[in-house]
C-alpha cells in the first residue's frame, strides 16, 4: 500500500533547462521550491483506465482527506505490520546506519508525504540539510513548516515536484553524496519494469558517493498477508472504496458504492497483494458526457503490492547500479530495510 506517496510516475521526461523553478524563503531554515508538477487530465485518465479490457484505477485516487485519514488508521491496526515494523527498524538501527555512512550531511526523500519517519533520522543523524520532495503543495508546506520549527539546526529545501521531476533535479538543488530515503512498502507498488527504472532514478538522485536507504516488504505466509489487507475493523475496505467516493465527488461518476466490495488477496504466482473493487450489480457510471456500464462481477484493479526476499531485492538494487551495504530485518522476518551505495 503506498504510504501517501502521491505520484508513481517513473519516466524522467523533464530536463533541467526546461524545468521552471520558483523559490521562496519561508523561514530562516526553510526554502520552498516549486517545480510546478504537471497536472493530469483526471477525466481522461480515469475514462481510459476504466474502459480498458481489465478496468483499473491509479492508487493516487485513494488519497483525498478522507483516504489519508483512513490510511493512518490502517497503519495502527493489529494486522498491518509494515509501518510499525519499519519504524522499529529505523529506531533500532539509526546509529548503526549513521556509522556505516560516516554521519551523512544531507537527506533527500521523494514522495515525503507527512515526513514522519524521517524525524527518526533527523534526531539520530543531525544532518545539515533535508530535502523533502512531494507533489502535494499543501501537504509539503504543512509538513516542512512543522519540521523547520522542530529542527532549527537543519536547513530544509522543500521541493514541490512529482517523481519524474525528482529524477532530473535542477542544478541549483543538486546535492552530491546525499542519502536518498524511501521508506514504507511503496517500492512494491511499482510493476517490475517500472520499479527497475525508478531505482535507477533514485541512484541518479543520490549522486556520486551517495546512498539509498529503502524499505521493502517481505514474502511471508499467505494468511498473514491476506489479513494485513483485510483488517477486521474494515479500514482497508473503506480506504479502497474511498477511491470511488473521490471520483464521485470530483467527476460525478455516480458509482453506487453500496453495491461495490473490497477484494484483496495474495497472488502467490506473481508474489504480490492485489486489491480490487468488485461490482455486486451492474454499475452505470458517467465519465463526462459518456456513459459506461461495468457488469456485475467486474473487478476494478486498484493496487498491486509486490513482496520480496532480502536476496531478491538486493539483486534489484545491484541491477539498478547500487552496491548493497547491509540489510536489516525484524526477528519475525516481516520487513526489510536496505542500505546501498550509489
């Protein structure tokens, strides 16, 4: 499940010369840079994905205000282990990671969201510079303002950008030898080819002498994985269905959400959790001036979350040009935290 990393684009189509850059000094230790992330035509995108032979929706539609609140509840359920397990790993090994890196001076975090987990590193490492990159201006401004107040000794360069812009940073923002921090299980939301390209982009962002600290969810018993995405309190189901409420509000799609159900299961062959929304009756929806019928039984694919072994993910890092330095896992082998040199 993506931890509020708002965009999952992987192609670095922007160049430094073409990328506009607006700079504002918001606090003595906070500079805001707006790269004006490109907007998408929501109606066109949704129309295309829902009209496909296998209908789907992009995971970004989970995240309106309600979806973000629901995801926060999910992370606190007994069944959903990734967030608390990774937090424990970061807390327990922050000093060891710092020692391996020789007290890193700069951290960059693409898709920073609420910037919660990086606080553990800012406390332990006390770097000179932190660069959160996030597509949502409001989220970025709120989180970076709070961080600037809480960490007055850290200069924060808050960059409003999407992932493809992250991979082609303007020279003014380039930091050599920085640690790229990509926590959560978000890397598992990328399809294999896109994941390979994205990891290469993270290597470029780290720069010569830089490093990557990244979380990856591990393969485990089907029952435990299925439970994590089907919590007893129903927060994951509500989170999945909220994508339709979001579309109804923004595009007036007229989904009958009472006749849709959350479906999530571990696909052992593909080594991924799949999330779907299943039509319990024919759905007659509006996409602008066009009507579309999704027959009863149709499933809308909303998310994949690939699971790895420590060895398989390390191999993907090597393929992307990294040299693995260490991998930490919890005693139950639920989650892994990887450190790799660019």
